C-alpha cells in the first residue's frame, strides 16, 4: 500500500450486457485467460486499496461464484435492479459502510485498464486536491461513450453527457469518459443521494456526480489516459475481439522485449498467466494458455495449443495439442501429438507423430516415435516403443496401469493389455499382444505362427492378375523367359 492507496475501490459489474447477445453475463466473457471483471479486479488490487467491492446483479450468483473461484476473498454487493451506474455505486458503498478518503470507481467491462493508469489517476487526484477526478481519453470514434464537456475558456471539465443525451455539437467531442473516477468518499455519498433519473435511459448516472460536486463549489479535474486503447469498454463482441487483440499484443511485446522470439505475433495467442525463459521461440499459429511455461531455448509451434503445460529447456514441440503435461529438457513432441493430463516426458524423451499420451510417465531418452496410444503407463529410461503400439488400459469398467522397464525394445504393433509389467531390457516381437508379465531380459513373442500354403493362388484364383504375376515370378526364378 502506497501513500496514494485509495480507501476503497468499487467495481461496477451488475449490468446484463444486452449488446453482447449472450447467455453468459458480459463481465464473465474471457480475454487472455481471465474474465473481463477478473482483469479489472486484478488491476484494482495493484493499487492496494483498503477495501474492494464488486457490485453484481444480472446473473449475480454466477458472477459471485466466478469471483469466489478466481479472485479470492473479494467482497460483493447485490444490485437487484440495474438502475444505472450511480445507483450501483451507492449500493457498493452501502456494503462497505462509511468511507473516509479516496474512492475509485471502475467499470467491470474495461479489461485493458492497467494498475499503472489507475495509480496515475489516484496520484493526480491527490496532488491536485480534487473532489472528483475523471479518467478521460481522446478516441478516434466516440460513439456510445459519455462526452467530456469542458469550459471553452478555462478548459475545466464541467459535465459528462451520455451519448444518448448529447446534442449534435456534443456528439462531435472526441474526449470521452473512461468510466473510471477518483472521488472524495464523503462528497460522493452526498452527491449520489441527489442523483435523478430524468434522462434518456431513465437511469441514475454516476457521471452526473461530477457536475453536482462542481456546482457545490468543489474542485473537479481530469486525468487524460496516455493510451486511449487502454480504456476500451466492452459492449459487444467486436469490441471483445479488439480487446483480446490489443491485450495479446501487449503481452507478446513484453515477452519479445524480455528476449523471446515470437515469429508471428498476429497468429500467436497467449494468456496473461503464460511465462517464458530467455530465447524461447514461438512459431506461427500457436496458442499458449493457462499456466503454461516455455523455458529457455525451447521451441513451440507451429500450429500448437498448449494449456497448463511446462516445456523445459531446449525441448521442441511441433504441431501439438497439450493439456496439463510436462515436457522434459531437450524432449521432442510431434509433429501431430496429443498430450493429455498427467503426461510427463523425461529429459530427451520423444512423443512422435500421431502419438497420444495420458497419465503417462516416460523416462529419460525413451522414445514413442510413431502412431501410438500410451495411457496409464510408466516407462523407464532409454526404451523404444515400436510403431503403432497401444497401451490397452480400459477393460470397459476400470482403467489399469502398464509398467515397462528401462532399455526395452518393443516391436511394432504391440498391444500391452493392462495391468501388465514388462521388465528391464526386454524385447518383444512385432504384432504381439502382451497379456502376461515379461521377466527382465526376455524376448516375448505373443502372436500366431505364420503358415504358407504354396500354389494356393494358381489353384483358387486361376487366370487372375495375381496368378499371372506369381507364374512370372516362378519362371524368373527358374531363369526362363
Ligand atoms: C458508461 C458511462 C459512460 C462511459 C462508458 C465507458 C455512465 C452513465 N456512462 O457507459 O459515460 O463513457 O461507461 O465505458 O456511467 N452497471 C451496473 N449497474 C447498472 C448499470 C451499469 O453495475 O445499473 C455496470 C455495468 O455492468 C458495466 C458498467 O457499469 O460494467 C458500465 O455500464 P454500461 O451499461 O456498459 O455503461 P455505458 O453505456 O458503456
Ligand atoms: Ca460499457
């Protein structure tokens, strides 16, 4: 908490978000791995406020459950009817009891707002000795926003006029209300009790507090945001996509400045929780989600989606989908691999092409190169699993485990019917169905004996192309033409 830490932050998140045309409440829509309101709460927390309250209403129970699951110990207040931002603020303050000092009010639909910008607003508010400070921005298109009306002579902010209530001249104003304010707590409570709803939306506007406080003779000021894109308020899904693009760009630029190569930022998506080591490389068409970490010198992509996955130093992951997996140092994955929860690849291990793994621990240097399913398994170090092998883990009722030792060479097209244990140094024959444990150092052969019935084609398929080819082959081998 710093000297400019506010006494309270009120986050307004009760609106339904009609313009989203969604079953999901607006503030729960997601951008870069966090809900809209989650981003706002995270930025607000950077201020170190004494109290923080989120005003919920529309789908309130769902929003409260979400906040409890993601933003620990956040207080909420319930606005049963959405009578406007002023009404919502009053309900938030009632939940907190009396507030002395600075109150910051912020909308729950501005996910790009940074803690830094909120902090700058708090500092301006304190150093200028204002009763109200509004965060404004100059935008290329002010449609839908409240307009900042300034005195033509002094330049002082005199009022905020909502888009729907604005005159044609006011429509032309490009300086807009971000929806973020710093208030003197006591004056705010007093002004909120004086709000009227005689406007085009029949709502109590928080924005009217500014002119009420000013007319009562108090000092009102504005802090202009350095980057207007930060205050983008999400009202529809076009703006949602724009916010995602901008936040993604911000995250990737920071990663690049920290020494990560992002080959094509436009086709790379990351969540706010993703971290990188130096000289990590991300190829085009890649999504890195949740608590994914790409360590030093590791390479991911192209065309990969990694969620909650740790890629250790120098590993290579190509055209892969992975969820809750750990990829060891120098390991290689893909192209076209699918790693499911509980997969753990050791150092220099390999999950190759068309390989699926789940709940499997693969030892150091062990390779599963081609066309295989490895589920519920433990494989030791430096073993090789033949192409097209299946770890048969499910008997239709229960899942069972397969254990394979170190330095094994299993043949192609093996079925390991779990529960089964294969000892160290074992070889298995191609096409084997392994149903019994194999002792260390054995060769296991579990397949039918081959039988050749000579002359069968000539007898059963006379005159066919196959019979002619067979005849020609016999003549060739006899040296005749
Ligand atoms: C609001 C501002 C506008 C500003 C814009 C910035 C007002 C009257 N208007 O307009 O000046 O330019 O934000 O994005 O303040 N909410 C409640 N309860 C309510 C109504 C709204 O909690 O009764 C919440 C919403 O969930 C939302 C926020 O307040 O998070 C803003 O509401 P919204 O309807 O999006 O306001 P705008 O029309 O965008
Ligand atoms: Ca809005």
